C-alpha cells in the first residue's frame, strides 16, 4: 500500500514547490507560491499550504489557507486567486486518490477544521485529465457546491475558422478604421482602457494597478498586456495571465466606451488569440461566463463569437459531521 505523509509547507521547500508545479500535470500560475507572494502579508496568518510526501519524494501539493468564518475553521484552496486544489506530477488512479483524500480528511480532524472548499482548474489546464479524484471526493463526503463555466477557445486550428461572421466583420471594420495591435505594452498604456472600463461600471477591479505592476515585473512572460490603439490612443486592452505552457488566459477585457464603435476590442481579441496560437498555447481562457451556476447571456454570446466553448470550474465542499 502507498504510504503518504502530509507535512506543512515551510520556506525551506520554496524552490521544490515551484519546480514541482512546473513539472506537474495540472499546476498553474495560481498554484505558485512566488505568484501568491504578491498578496504580501495579507494571508500570512492564514496560509496553511500542504505537501504529500511518498518516502522522500514530493507527490502532491495543495495551496491552502485556514480562515475563521462563522465561528468555524474553514480550509480554502485557492486563497486570493482563481484556482487551487491538488497538484500532482502524475494522474492519480483510484487507489492513490483514495489514500490521498483519506489522509486529507484525517488532517482536518487533527487540525479541528470544520469545513473545506476546493476549486479546481478547468480541464484545459491539465496535461492529462481524469475525474477519478472527483469520484473519490464524493465517496469521502465532499459535494459539488458550485460549477461555473469558463469560456475557452481551442487554438489547434486557424482562429478565423472558429469565429462567427459578425466577429469577423467587426475585425474588418476595426482594420478599416485604422485600429492597430501591440503586444506586451507598458502598463501605463493598458491602464487607460482599464480605468475607463471600471469607471463605466462603477466597480473595483480584483487587482490594483500597483499589484498588476508587481506581477508584471516578477512574471513578465506570464502577466502582460496587449492593447489596441486608435491614432496612438489606447482604446482597448487585455491583461494576460499565462497559466502554464498549455493555457493562456485573459483576466481583464477592457474597452474605452467612447471609442467602442471602432471595434477595438474584437480586433484586439482576434490578434491576441493569433499570438497565443503562434506561441504554442493549446487553449485560451476568456474566464467565467456564469456566476453561481447562472449563465450571463450577453457574456456567453460575446465570447462564443470567437469560438469559445464551456468548461466547468468546479468547487467542492466538505463539512464535518455533527453528531
């Protein structure tokens, strides 16, 4: 029988953890501890990252925080980002998945954890994919708490072959209007449509400009900005978060409403997809198009014009039995 030992992460394992993410079948940028460092000390008291050891070998990792909420101790993965869950180097068969999860639940009891929430990456993030682990979660008392759709474009064929005719016409209009595309531009250019977008909706972005600047400086090949220009004025922007060598993604799609008629955003999306495909990515993720398992029709419609299909981002929850 495979023997796993769970040990809490310490700084001594920093390099080992991040190298493991890079060599895994499902690790993403959001699982990297150097990425999570952009939060500074926000989660310092709550961080509770775990490592599953098999002998002297690292077998699985889980970025996790334990928070106090509703007078309960709740384990959450991810914390402060989009994806969490277990990262493994190989596919887990039924036996190994069962041992891993049983050890995890034993750990809950030792740590007096009342509840656990796990949100896994979408399928496109996986080098190899199996849902056996999800079955084992069900068997051990987890339930599917939420399943939202992320809209994903597969990049294996020409982008225009997937696009609806209306999206193609918008790109053509942008070209006639003189819209131009620039890849990996300075943050100050992206900030122009970024600010206009959130002013229009009277909301706050997930990241501050200072945080985006930190991420771009520390991960220049993973967090960068594409911008569409009209007469050298930035009118539309995409902030890319490269998840791994298979999956590129957009975290922000931004548009200056004053210049919307020039179709800068569809033009920018098309050329960003082209760039991702030429650089060897297999998928491009537009992000979620539903909230709490309720679709947002206009968001779906816009993304599907570029050939996007849906993949679930699943959240599982476990609660301690009350006797």
